[in-house]
């Protein structure tokens, strides 16, 4: 068995996902670059190669059972195991004026679309990759969440948590709850499962408002490389654990 570790990063062709891929690649990981658009995934791999990262493209639509199954088969043909999975792919859904999603006027089709990617997609990908993860001695699963998914922070009137995002924010609360359930399922094993909050990062997702994507990616890179005996079932940002 090769000593080189391998990670799958979903939504890795741009933004935070790309920087997570680059950060783990710089640490010597072979990176499976998951991207819904094959051409964009291939372009990201080319850029990673130029930076000295060992990477390969994986066409991956996290909302499609068949796409996820095909991705698992492709990765299994390329590598012996997965040492880490970073579930980064996510969507915000349609926004109203001022980047607000008003709960009183929500389009339920919009909500379903966001849930399918941000929650069901994570479950779909994680379960499909588990056979490969279980072949690794110390598997790590990182779910990229957000502080807007923190019920504690959202409910605190003294904290400015940003605009109301009634489609997007609850999906991150749901994702946080799912993260805890996976951590409970794997308690007492070498599989560590945590949620990462990258903060407000300048990407297409945020209209390029926020800090550099490389800074936002750092917490996910750290959680994907936790030592044995590290935390599991927790929610972290740069400064440490944050409340659910």
C-alpha cells in the first residue's frame, strides 16, 4: 500500500474548494478534484499540476446518485484508499434584494435545490466513499459549513450574523446535525468527522466580498489532517470550536 495520502474535495474547481485542494496538495496529498463541470475540473487540475500538486479530475454532481457512484468507481481505480473527504460543494439558492431569503416568501423549489446539494449531497457522497475511507488507517471527514448554520449565533440578537437567509442557513444547521450523527456512528473508531466554518470568503458565492479563499480554506485543511485522537463531532473556525 502506498504511503501517499489521498483526499477527495468536492466543488474543488474554484474558490474555497480549490484552495482546500491546493493546501492539502502542498502537504503531499494526492487530490481528487471533484467538479460538476468536467472542463472546469480539468482546468483546476492543470493549475494544481503547475503548482506541483499531484491531482486528478473527478466529474462529480453531488445531487446525482449515478454521478456519485461513477466518481467512487473512478477514484477506486486511481487509488487504493481515501484518507480524507472534504464535502465542500454547496449552493446558496436564489437570493432576493440585499442578499436576503425571506422565510415568508420562500419558493419551496428553491429550498429543495439547496437542501439537495448542501445536505443530501453530503450524505450521498460520504456514504459512497465510505468503502474507500475505511481502507485508510486514519480517515478524516470534513463538512464545510457556515456560522449562519449555528443556532446559537443565529438566535443571539447581540451578534451580527448577516442577512436573513432562510433557504441557505437552515441547510447548514441541518448539515451540522448530520455531522454529529456521523461522528456518533464512528465514535471509538479512527474516523474523525467535523464541520468547518471558513468565514466570509471572497468567492463567486459571496459576490467577492470577504477574505482571501486561501485563508478560508485553512480550517478545513487543518481538520482534514488531524492527528489520531483529535476531536470529532465538533464545529470549528480559525479560532477554535464554535457553538452549534
